[in-house]
C-alpha cells in the first residue's frame, strides 16, 4: 500500500480593502501611531514557540519597504537561501487590485509560483479571518498551511540570527553577539525604531504641524548623535556589522532617494553627513546589501507622464540617475577598524 502525505487543506479567504494609515493610525493630536504587529509568536524552544525548520517557511518582502528589506538582507548575509524561500510583492497599475494591498506584481501571471496566491492579504486572512489591520511585509508564512506565522519586523531578523543558526552557512557572520544583545536591542527599540526608522513616517503621515515638528526634531537630533558616534568607529557597535547597522542602512538608503519628497523643507540630506554617508556606502559594498537594494524602484515617481507640467523630480529623472555609481564611491572608513579587511565577526 502506497502512503501519501496528508497536506493541510488550504482554507478559502475573503479579501478586505486595505485600511489607509492616515485614516486609521492617526491620534487626536494628528500624530501617526503605527499599528502593532499582529503575528508575533516567537521562534524558540518553548512548547508554544515556532520551530525553525528548513523549507517550511517563505519570506515575502517589498523593494520599497525598509521594514521588510532588512529581513531580505539578513537572510542573504546568513546564507539562509536554501532554508527560507523568498518572493517579492509590489503594486500593479490596476487601482482595483491595489486596494487590496500588496500583490505579486513581478510574476507574469500575477501569482506566487509556490503558493498560487495573488495577494499577500490571502495569507493574513487565512491565518486570522477577523484581522482588520493592514497586511504588511515582512511576512513569514508557513508554506504548507499558507498562513502568516510572523510579521514582527522588530524581531524577525533576530530569529533568523539565533533560531535559524543551524541552517546558516558555515562562515555566517554573527550579527547579534550574545554579549551585545542587550545594547543592540535597546538601540533598536529605543533609538532607531521611534526616531529614525519610524521617524520618517511620523513626518510623512503627520496630520498636524505639531506632530510633524516632533518627528522632524527627533529624526534630525538622532542623526546628529549617530554622526558623532560614527566619527570614531566604523559601525554602530565597533569594528563589525551588527543587526543595528542593517536597520539603520535601510532608512538611509531611502531618505535622499524617496522619503525627502514627502516632507517639507529638510534640514540635511544623508549625503550632507560625512560620517553617515561614508558609513552607508561602506555597507553598500557588501553584496547582500547591494543585491537587496533596488534604488530605481525606491526612487521612481508616481506620475508616468513626464511631459506634464509640475511632475515631481523623481518621476522625471529617477530612472536616469546612476545610484550604483553614487553609492560605490570610495568611503575611507577602513582606517577606523582594527580589522580593516573584515567587516563581520565570524564565530
């Protein structure tokens, strides 16, 4: 008798229109309050924890989304390509489709080749039919159940770094050294997230000048502190790249290329900070950073009719800018390190 593998039945879903941040995530002061992550079950050894397994999970991310970009960079840095499959989501030109959120816009038939899904939302509503928030990336799904199991961008890279260690390549860098984890977590959670990573969105989505100015001041005051910090050390925690550097990089890569055009008068561009700009280019030299940074997709404008009057700068010129040449300029950061030819701590 031939035994066949019993795979879970894939539950049908009903799509919902994507909520709009400026309508559902604004407080009474006009300040943007980002929705909390919904699927936050951790990876670990506990009885209720998710278990790291090769081939069980698939990562969905978007080229323009820095929250998910950092997961794609870490996946490649650690050599987890065979353990965690990946695909990108985006948007088509069809307004009817766009209202349901992220879709598999880069696939010729509009469907993820592994799961057959057309929309990221399918995995959210299959996991929780009552979910009412935005369907966001990164989204790590269970391939067999076709359900989101984790969308916690605060911790997902840490799970890749720790729980998935048995599946990492032999010379994988240690991005989350145990002796630094408390400091890294504090910097990520108390500095980078509120003031930098989410700081730009606090400005872009603000519905009052007071809220905008708060986000503006927090963002630029923090960049000033980081600029001083990077004057004497190559990376945020010394000689080697850590999880925090990846989180800072993805925002830096988007500020001068995209974020600026949704803001009022800016205080400085990233290129106006000598230490930060050199640091960002130092990171861009690393293949996993470069391979997962799609500058033209990040920068491209919304208006495809360039001949119209008052079309924004990005729509007119983004495709003509050689971002790779700009970011590949010499950075002169090596002299700050005791190991100038080694950017990673290898256990």
